[in-house]
C-alpha cells in the first residue's frame, strides 16, 4: 500500500470514528433533555416509565413463550411457560393500572432504602473500617429517604419513580455526551499525527 493511500484510509477511518462519537453525543443530548423534562413533569415521567415497563414485560413474555414452544418436549418447557405467563400477566396489569403499579414499586423502593440504610448503619458501627464515615452517611441517607417516601405514601408514588427514572436518563445522557465529545477530541488529536507520520514515511521512501 502506498503512503498516500494509507493516509487516505487513515483519514476515512478517523472520520467514521469521529462521526460515530458525534452520534453518541447526540444521543446523550436527547437522553439528558428527556431527563430534564422528566424532572419537571415527574407525574408524566412516572406514568411513562410504568407503561414502558409494562410493555417490556409483555414483549419479554411473548418472546419467552415462543422460546418455550420451540423447546417443547424438554425439561425447560413448563418452566418457560410459567415464567412467560407471569410476565404477560404482570405486563397486562401494569398497563391497565399503572398508578397501582407505581404505588407498589414505590413501597418496594422505600423498603429497600430502609433495609439498606439500617444494614449500612449497623455494619459501619460494628466494623468501623476505613470507609466508616462514608458508609455511615450512606446508611443515614438511605434510612432518611425511605422514611420520607413512606411518610407520604401513596401520594409519593406519583413522583418518586418518575424522579428516579428521569435522573437515570439525565446521568446516562451526560455520560454519553462526555464519551462522545471526549472520543471526538481524541480522534481529532490522533488523526493529524498519524497523517503526518504517513507523509513523513512517504518522503523518506522517495529520498531513498
């Protein structure tokens, strides 16, 4: 391969990689904007997340049922049918009553915060390791968050799930933006160096 052709190939690959990182940053912007909108309209975000969860369960149940039918005659068949039926039933219930599903998930999340906070508090006081202070703060925060959510339940179910869902979208979007922008910067920084090295090798070969 000639130096000019190698340089052109390097530039083409660099442009493709830079374009991929650019689309990654665009996706990050979309997710971040969706997260910000969800934080403003937490009730709508809660309803959307519940409906999305319900449809995912439905699709997963249908796929599991098809997989079980394909493997009929094996020991997996009845287990696959039962799991698929449970997913389908849960999906139908969540889609038909998303507010009830949000209340149940909010209660479950609050209990997780409470138990996690208690275990962290007790563990930090008993072990007293190098991360004692940080574990103590995490335990106290989880315990306080669980108490606050339970104190306002079931009205807290209207915004808790949507708030968590929106924060996840926001942080994922910011992470993708950082990856896309940083990746494009690295590609643009490395590409001129590779092109210069290819041209230098071509000049050296022409002199020889």
